[in-house]
C-alpha cells in the first residue's frame, strides 16, 4: 500500500485539479445562456466523477473504501458523479501472498501450516480493505479467512477528510453543511466498524443467533474466534449459488428464496433494529433446498426504537394514503423540509407505485413500479428540493431498495403482502 505521504499527495493533486476545473467552468459560463450553463455543469460533474473514481480506484486501502461508502450515498451527489463513482463498489486488486502470509502469522502468532492444513495462496475475493482466502483446518473443516491489508486502518481519518474536501470544493454535495457533518460522521463510523473485524465477528454472532431462533434456513457463517483478531477473520465456508444461477431455478423455488430474503432483512430492520446494510447481490447466495446464505456483516446499521417507530407510522399512513401523517413523519425523519407544498395527487401516485411490490401479486421481472416511478420523477422534479437525504434513513432506504433489485434479479413473481403485514402490522400502534 502506498505510504501516507504519497497517498496524501495524490489526493491533494486530485482536489487541486477539481478546484481548477470548477473555477474555469464558472469563468467560461459568465456569458453563456441557461441551456449552455446546464450542459457545461453536467459535463463538469461527469469529469469530476471520473477523476474521483480513477484516483480512488488506484489507491488500495481506506481511501478507496471511503469512495465506496460515498458511492452508496448516491442521493447526496448529482447523477453524473454517482454514476462515475459506482464502479468503485467492487474494484480492487489483490495483495501478493508473500505480503499476506507473514502478516497472518504475526496476527495469529503461529506458522500458517500449524494453523491450517491447507491455505489457498490466491484469494477468491479482493476488496478495498482486505482480501479473502479459502483454507482448511486440520480437522478437515473448510473455512474462509478475511485478511485486512497491513496498515489500512492507519490512513482512515486523513483519507476521509481529503475526499470530503474534494467533494465540497466544487459544490458537488447537494446538502447544507450541518447535514454534511452528520452524513460524514456516519461514514466515519461505518468505516471504523468495517476496519475492525472484532466488530464484524460480533455482528455475525448476533445475526446468527437471531435468525437461528426464527428461521434456520437463513445461514450465517460461524466465527472461529481462536483464528480471528481485529485484522483477521476466520469463518465457516458456507457454499451457495450466486443470484444469477438461482434466477434460472423454478418459479416456486425463486419465490421461496425471495420471500425468505425479504422477511429476514425486514426482521433485522424492524425487530432486531441492527441490520445488514450492504444489499449487493454478491453478499448473498442461495441453495436449492430453499436456504439463503448471508455474508459480510462488516456493514451493519443500528437504529433507535424512535426511528423505527417513525418508519412504522409512515408505512401505516402510506397504506391508507393519509398524506398529512406521511408528511409529518417525513418531517420527523428529516427527509422533508416543508409541508403542504408537494401536490397531493403526486403523493397519491408515488404511494401507489412504492407500495405496489408489497401489496399486490407483483412480477419483479416486469418491474412495472420502477418504470412508472421513472415517469413520475419527471413530474416531480420541480419539487425535488423539498426532499433531502437523512442520516437516520439513508441506510434503511438503501437496504430496502437494494433488496427490491435482488428480488428483480431472482425474478420473483408473488404476493408479499402477508410478510409486509407480519413486519409492520396495520392494526397496531
């Protein structure tokens, strides 16, 4: 991994370049008409997004993780920037085994061949802060070993400050400073948690116990504590097929898997209030016996009872199209700035679109709600500034929308209303 001084220089160069582009764009547009200004701004944001993605993509470690986390908060960026930095989600080169082996041996205080009967030198997955190797214990059990890159946690705070400065300089963040502070505090907490595998081990054990007592067909990898540290995490190898393969199975089986995934994630949000908040399809696998495997509890969001109560009240009001209560709850969740300005008829249309996958026999492959939502966006654009991303709701919204797309990938065609009612009963306070 690059030294802290080299990393700082690279980020500072990126920031200076972005600032220069922004100033030049402003000067060029002094005599431009509105259409020319809009076109130039879109091109500027596109160029900025590419520059951020390319710079962070070259830099293994905390800074790339910052970019990945930022790309998950797409609501706070212009679409041109969001699209460019999305490619950071899974882009990461592996670190050579000759660097990884002595690091593992130092962390676990024993030679590799004493710890494992076999250890694959080539990782089967590499991400921004670490990579994953398959191995076998001396008793024959198959495991996976997550290895954090040496020194990655040391750069965390300075990297985040540099990325934030780069984004703020050219006014890319579409929110006020107070909200920026709240959001970046949350990003900092998320980053700190992901850099501490002891926290992930705890998250795994909590989720494993929770689901085992509700639905044993939700499979959570087991932690091997004696082979885990803050920077190394050894887990049971839980085989499953990816979502593309599962999408070719029979419709009844796809429906069963989709409903099981939907119920499990909803139970984590509304009952455990501590939920897996990275709905990327690579974090889930599926078995033909109806089991769903959930990986990677590094990203977990803990939500207060008050926020969940606001969400439940919002959901119930949405079902009855009680727009007044909907607006009151959006205000309470800091997602709406002013009441009585967004047209009632647009609320009605949005509520129908958003609830359609949850209360009807819905064909996710057809994806009618999404297509109708795209049409509604055009009608709603002039009111868009009334709504804003909220630190309290961003990860819940992201998780729910991510799993909507997972059900699309699985081609679920079923009625989820019974699970929806189970998660948020309509007849309770």
